[in-house]
């Protein structure tokens, strides 16, 4: 099976997209939290998981409301750190209904690990915009040796080595079950120039280009979900498809465990043991009725004598529960 190679004109289009996306990242990264007036995004309705961005309008944000939520989060985080349960925590909350947001420890950097499966999915769905049949193209699973990247939270299901799956099936295994075998098969068949361009478009350092253990902030990663929700990089059809796939994640010990069972969450988790540290992250859009919001939590703790992630799972779950209950009031 040959790698999927793009024509020159497609790469030119991607270059233009990267310029546009770079501008949008600068807009979102401005320090709006300190301003009393915010731009309220107006969105197109009629979709299940996305809300395409139409325009912005000036409006007032209740700053005291989000400040109270931030103080509550910070108090809990400080307590957990003092008890030695966690070393570092970073949180990003974005209320998608009114554009208010909170960022705690925004400069802390983490190893995203399996979170990088989301931009991989975005890359394939970008290809599918120009050739929808590509998702039904079959690829043969290539065996990989994962000695250097063992999964501590095992996938519920994995692809079979040397068996053929459609690209859409491989994306589902990679996202829903966080199967490394499926993800690496997808990477191996993709033109390196294309995947590198997509990483550049999304404002992400290209993996392997330097020493990249802890290189991503919670805000940087959360931007992937914002562009999917706003349909500002993929088209509306593919953005909706991406978030629908993300709602089927089988990992239930992070964001999901802090929410009522009937609340839909489009999310991806990542875990990694890096040296003496263990890291666990969960990031996604929580579709609270009439008030969808984005919550991204990254955590790091010392491994100690065990690689158990239960304490970090509890911390993520508690922050999620506190946020939901606060908004539900």
C-alpha cells in the first residue's frame, strides 16, 4: 500500500489555511480574562455536536461569576498539592455559550501522549473533505514495537496485526479505544509532508523534530476542540463527524465520572509515564443542556512505588463535578 500523497495545489491551499489559522490562534490566546467586555461569538444552529462560528458581537461577561468558579478550582488544587496527591495541574474552561473562560497554570507544559490522536484524526478528515471515499479505503495493520511507549491504561479493544481495516475503522479504534496500533498504522500510510503541514496549521510542534517530552500547554491542546466546535478548520460535515467519534470514547474514569450519566461528552484522554512522573489528561466538550462548555485538565504526579493513575483520575473527576454543579446552579 502506497502512502497517501497530495498534489501540489493541495499543499498550497494548506499553506494559506495555516496563515489564517495562525491568526485565529493569536486571537484566541489574547488575555481576554482580564477584560470586562468580551466578544460573544454568534453561532450557526442545526447541528448536534458543532456550532459553526458566524460572527462576533460585543457583550458583557459576568466576570464575578467565572472568578468565583476559578477560586473554587484553585482552592481544591492547592489542597491536593499540599497533601502530595498531585505535583502539577493545569485547567482550561471555556463556556461555549457566552465565551467566558478560565485558565489555571496556563504556562505549565505536559506530554500530550495519546491526546495527539486527535490532530491525526483531523488530518485524515481534512483529506476526506476533498475525497470522501478515502475513509473507506482499506489499510493493512502494521505491527509495531511499543517498548518505549507502553500503555498503562489498556485499550478495551485493539486492531489485529496484519488485518485490513478501513481508515474510518482505524480512526474509531484510535480515538474510541486509544489503540496505539491503529494510530501508528494511520501515521505510517500518511505522507509525512502532509501530516507535518497539518501539525503546523494547528500550531503544534512536529513530533520528532526535537526533544518533545513536555511541550504542550492545556490551552494549546484545548484549541483543537474549539476549532472543531466552531468548524473553523475542517468543514461542517467533517467537524461534526470528528466530535461524534469523540463522544464514543470508552475511557470513563476522567471527565465522564464527574458528570451525570445522561450528559454527552466529546473527549480524548492521554496518559504517560515520563521518567519519575506519571501524567494523565482528559479534555473535551461537555454538552450540558443549553450550556455546552469545554473543559481540559492536565495532571502530573510522582510515580512513587506504583504506576496507578487512580488519584489523578479522582482529581480530574472532582474538578469536572465541581464545574458542572456550579454551572447547573
